[in-house]
């Protein structure tokens, strides 16, 4: 096919926002749509080549796979190999296991499936996964494996029939994406079937002539660029994506492909030297950027400064040029070793097998080689993710279908259950330590939690564009079950400040938590809609707690001091890289400011409601006189990440909760 320099420039439009966004420069909040631009381009180019070959009657699937292997694998193998020494030196054992498993999935072209299965409330931070970006390569590789066979199978329908088949496939994929966006957003993001419509949009462009008059082509191509730019600038982390939000960048890319013909302003802009240059190295730039950023964050004792991340953006482009010049181009052109198809495919298979073997060894087979680090550092490493889900923790991907859940019911010697522990992931982190204390007190209990849900009925998460009643239904069902089975005491534990404020925690000492907007709002149809959301939420929290207290004794667990930084990881890095064994603390003032409204509300309810028993767990971690809240010391990390207690942390605060349960039980007895 004829080389189109404007498509090189379009690749630059795709890759630069991705790199800038992942470097931490959030002004291009929608930079992630660069992946969708790449999908459309790939669909167009591959289909154009396949249509030419099928039309000539010399299509060869082996030749097609050979070209893809030459294009994709050499640079990919190089980047993964370059990651290994840094992973060995800087990753905690669990992180190295995860990295090794990622290597295996990359080699097998299923990293998108792996990252989808790994996604969840307790998933490791995306910023610390050097190979996370390969999910999009896996989607394309799966497309490359199957789409040529599909085209060859339907070629007998004629060009028009094939075009209609492509449109039908794309429509079905888009419909699937719209459905999954409502019920399984993580699968919608990572998996190939709901992403295929973007590739099909590019494939459809290969069937269409660019036949508009000059003025129409100018308008259409500039409109396409505008749609892409608007998506990059207007979208952010909270934009539900993909689905309908992916239509503007995908349609914009298609318009550019179809109508940025030679002579148009869009074509001249995209064909400019710098744009073409970045476009030519875009694949290698995409490969290099995530490992550079991830390993820098893994090695840093704090958030890397913007100047450093900006330098890494430049280094990404330098390494990309070197890789393009000395790896991509030579392998694509062939050579003595890879002159034959058998040599190329054999080398690809050998490289894949080697990656699988190395990944298995550095990962699960060795448990991440914990002997690389001193015992004191391993104590911190073991706390990372120590509380992650469990059989009684539920979420959108694992909803609770009915009560009781036998594994969550822990009766006393007489077979009775008198306490319900209800909450979100903070309650889940407490469950083991509190449960042990209840068992020692010969008190039966039932414990269920749902990630990201305030433990009160009547609320919806604002980030949920669909299924707004998920949390309400979970909480209401648990309380109804408790009432029906004679449970007398309910422990309510949740991250109330996040649900009130929405924003993640900034500890004021350099720890700024990243994540979705966590705000909630009321869903009751008769609730007042005027005024500030926070005022509505505070009033509804009070109403719901008082209502629950009419039915049960309530142990009200005060907000946990959030950390703002990944405590085990930071404590580990301080010890290993800086030999710093001092306690890791956050300012108490940050806790007071973050929780002022919630704690004042809880104090008022506890003061005038005899059936509400306060559990002020912050006193186990915070020293008001010193003005600090303890995150880790020389003996343990008390958090498993930036806001969940580790087993050691839960053991510290559990006695306060158990004392409140005992007070509630005393009233009942």
C-alpha cells in the first residue's frame, strides 16, 4: 500500500498524550484515548494490506504472521529484557512475582486478560506495573491472529459482503461494549471483544474511498482532529470509558484517515517533520514509557518531581529512536539470520518460550526471591496486600447473591450469632482481628463487606453511571438478614471521609493518594435535592445511623487515619535504599481536618443515642501530643497500602472495637 505520512503524524497524536498523561501531567487527562487512536490506525492498515492481497489472490497467513512478528516482537523482547535487572533490584518479592506473571502473559498475548483478572479494589497501583501497557498490544495481537482468518473466510461474499460483515462485527462489538460498560466495566476496558469495534472502524475505512471535494475534505479532516483533541482535553480518570465516550476519538480518527488527503491542512500538519518523526518511533516510545515511569516510581522515596518525569519523557523518545533505528528497522528488513520465514517464526517462538520460562522462574516458582533483601525489609513487604479481599468481601465483579453466606457465619458454641460486622474494604481489613477477639469472648458473628460501599443504606456512588442501587441493596439485605436472624449488635466500619468528600487523601507530607472519585449521594426519592451534596450526605448519614440504632445496638467505628502513601512500599524503600529505620508517620492535623465533619457527627450521635457505642480507633494510631499518626515502625507496617490496615494494624485497633462490642452486649444482656 502507498505510504501515508499523515498517518505517521496521527501516530504521534496518539502516543504523545499517552506518555504525557502517564508521566503524571494531568492536563491531558484524556490522553488514554491515544490507545483508541492506535486501534483505529491498526484496523485500517492491516485491512488495507489484507484486501490488496486477497484481491490479488496471493494472501498467505504465514506471510502475514511473519510480518507481524518482525514488526512487534524484537522491540518487545528487548524492552522486557531491559526491565529484568531493575525488577530484580527494586521490586519487593510480591511485585517481582507479579512482574514474572506479567512476562508470561505478554509472551502468550494474553496480558489484557491477566490485567482484567487482576483488576479489583485491592489491585496493585497501575503506576507501579512496568508491563501494564502491554494490555493494548495483546488486544491488537489477538486481532492479528483472528481477523485475517475471518476476512479470508468471508471473502467469497465479495467486497461489499465483506464490508457488511465488518460493519456487523463492529456493531455487535459496540453493543457488547455498551452492555459491559454497565455490568463489567473492567472487562469492557481490557478485553478484545468489546474493543473490536474500534479496530473495525479502522477496517471499515479501508473499504471506503476518500472521495470528498477539497473543501469537504478540509472540513471533515479538521473536524476529526478537533474530536480527537476535545477528547484528550475534556476526558479524565472519571470518564466512563470505553463505550459511547470512545466514539468521538474513534470517529475523529476515522475522519482523519479518510479525508486528510494530500494538500489538506490536516495532512500538512500531520506530515510535518517532528510529527512524522515521533510517529515513526511511536511503537518503541509506547513500549519504553511505562517501564521507565514505573521503575522510577518504584525506586523513589516520594512522588518523582515533574522535572524528573519530564526528563524521562525525553529519555523515552531517545530510547525509542535508538530502538527504531537499531532494532525495529533491521528486523523488519530481514538479514542473514532472519532472512527466511522459518527463521523469523522460529526465533519468535524461541523468544516467547524464553520469556515464559524466565517469567515463571523470577515470579511464582521462586516466590519473588525474597532472599534478595534483609529480614527487616521483608516484614514490610509481607504487609503489602496482606489483607486483600477474602471469601466474605464482595464487589461488582463478585456480588453477593444471598444470605447467609456460610463461610461468613461464625457461630458461638451454642450455634448462635449475635454480631454483624458490616462495611467496606476497611471493615474487611478489620474482620480477622475483630473476629478473633469475638471468638475469644465466645460471641458468634457474621461478617460481610463490599468494596467502595458506604455501610449504610440509602446511598449511591456518584461514579456509578449505572446500577446506582448496588450499595444500597447490599447494605439493606445484610441488615434485614441480621434482624430476621436475631442479631442484636451491628458494627459499622467504613471510609466515611472519602464518601463525604469524594477526593482521595493528601497527607500534607508528600503522600497524595490516587484513585476514583469516592463521593456518594442520597438515592431516596423524597430526599431534598437542593443545597450542597455534602450537607445532604451528612444529614442522611445521621438519619440512617439513628434508624439502624432503633433496630440494633450499633458499634460506630470512627474513621481510620488514612496514610496517603503506600506504607509497606515506602517503608521498604526507605529501609533498602536509604537505610532509614525511623518510624513512618503522617501529620495528625491532616487526620483532624479530613475527618472533622464526620467525627463531630459521630460524637453527637453517640452522645445522645444510648444504643450507639463509639469505637474511636484513631487513638490506637495517633498521638495528639506529638501531632503524628503512626504508619510503620521498626517492627511492622500497620497498613497494607495507603488506607487499609495490615494484620498488625488491625490488631492494634481491634481492642477498641471489642470494648465497644462488650458495652453493647452489656446493654443487651
